[in-house]
């Protein structure tokens, strides 16, 4: 059985700095060998110039038009966190953050790293707030911490997802008040609930033991919760029905696990893969190779490149790529017997620290894939490859075709 290993470097695309990008600078002999033996190109995750979110870009990469299927990031986050969404539930993505006495955001990620014991304290406070919301608004609240500063918030009741974010998406600005985006009682209730939770969390955060420890060490306090990306569970035809592909996903980030789960992939976790730039990939690579025996497609998500980009950490981004490549070295022979796709879901240049709209490199290796003259996987080289310039939505049909699983169009 021939299968596909799809390696996705989140936010891996970049812009040259002193003539090099992290992909170009990284010592990655396994990936570069696959590039030299296969076809390379560049890819617009959605379309030229569109700045993709990781949610919309992953939908497109899995073969689903995000303009049709995207219903908000929160629903995917909730699914990836293991929550079950009911019809009518509204889910939000959240950040734990640091604000000053005026409510101005000082750090949108509360130092980024939130320890498991701190997350448990936060969940206890959110449960307490949820009881108050239930009594006051008749709306149930479910909150769950995911990775680092991230979490998900689900509202269950007569609510709408059409409310604005409280996250200003930058520091130096006040936490925003959620506003209804439609003239309905459900939207007004949802906005009122979100604002109540925001105010109550900041008030109760003074009781967090975690903040006492943080204050003594001069670290950012956890004293705000930023809410954004409200959405509901979309109706999506599973990957198996749409492309006749049986897929598995290995990811440590709730959002990506949620998108993969929404399209019908089986989810797996690996020790060391937590969704940070400090992840270890040995167990993830080993698991991916084992799963190739059971699945048509194995999707391996690498979050660390995006985290390093948002931190402006060029060397850290290079290091993530090199560590993943090193984890693949024991399995070179297995990889060369199968198909391998390597790409990114969007560019997050280290110099910008945010998603941008340029294309990203992509390589496709396989025993019967046309070999071009590209010998190194990077933004500076892949544009010369045989794949040319493709869209994110072209990847899954291409994979299905090489696997011999796609349906013929016409007679």
C-alpha cells in the first residue's frame, strides 16, 4: 500500500532576510533530498494576496472552499479541544492576556506560556463565572484551556455567533466590548454574556494563586480573557466521501485538530508535540510512519514555525525545521517508498510577525512523480519547479489522483 505523508509547517513561509529565509537557511537533508527527487512549486493557500488564517487555509488545503464552509474559528477550536458541539452552540477562541489598571492590553498572550496548574485555576474561575451566567442569562458556559495561553469558550442557549470580538488584536489598546452584529435578541444576549465573562474574569483574576507567583517573579499577570472568532459547527462532507481518502492527523494544536476532525480525519497525539516552538518530533515522526500502513493520508502538523515567527525568532524558526527533519532521518527509506508533501498553510514572516498574503513553497515527492531541477526546499528555489503556481484547494485532488482514488470526470 502506497500512502501520503503530508508535513505542514504552520506559518513556515517567510520573506528573505540577508538573502535567506528560514527554509533556505535550515539544514534539512531529508526534505531537501525529497525536493531534489520530486516536483516543487509555490502555492497560494487561498488565492494570491489573501492573508489566510490557519483555519481558512487548512480548510482550503483539505479541499474545502473556505468561502463556503468557514463558519468561524471557535467551532474548530472547540472540536479540537475534544468538546462536543450541539446544534445552536456558539464557540469562541480565547486568549489569556495581561491588561493594565485601565484595561489596556499589555500582552495578548500573558507571556505565552501558561502552566497546566495555572490553566486549571483559570478553568475553576470560569466555572464559577459560568454558574453566574446561567442564573443571570439562562445561558450555559463551557470553558476549556488548550495549549499555552489558548482556550475555547462555548455558549449554549438562545445565542447567536454574530457578535464582535473583544480582542483588539494588538497591544496598547483597550479590551473591546462585544457588540451584536445583527438585530436579534440572540446576538444581544451573546454580546452581553461575553462582556459579563470578560469583566468577571478580570475581577476574579485577583484571586489567582498563579498571579501571586507571577507578580513575585515579575512575569505578566493572567488578568484578562480575550474572546474572538465566534462560530458554529459547519456541515461538511467527510474527506472519505468527498475524495475517497482515509485520513489521519497528528497535531498538538486544538484548532488544527478541530479542522481535521470536522473533515473526518482520525486524530492522534504524540509525546512531545504540544504545539510550541519547543516541541520534540521523534515520537510524532515514528507515529506518522506507523500510520502510513493504515491510512491513505497522514497529516503531520508542525506549529513551532508559526510560534517562532510571531516571536520574531529567525533562529528559532530554523531550529524547528531542522529538528523535524532530523526526526525523519531514521525513516528515509520508508518515505521514499511513499508519497510526501511538504508545504505551509501561510507565510508568517519573522520581520512582520503576522500572517501575510504571499505564496508558500510546496514539494511533492513520489516514486512516479516527475523530477524537476529544484534541489532545495525554500521560497527562493521552489518557484522554478514543475508544479508551478497552484492553489491550496489543488492539493487534495492531486493527492487523490496519485493514490488512484479520485473519480473520473466525464466518460
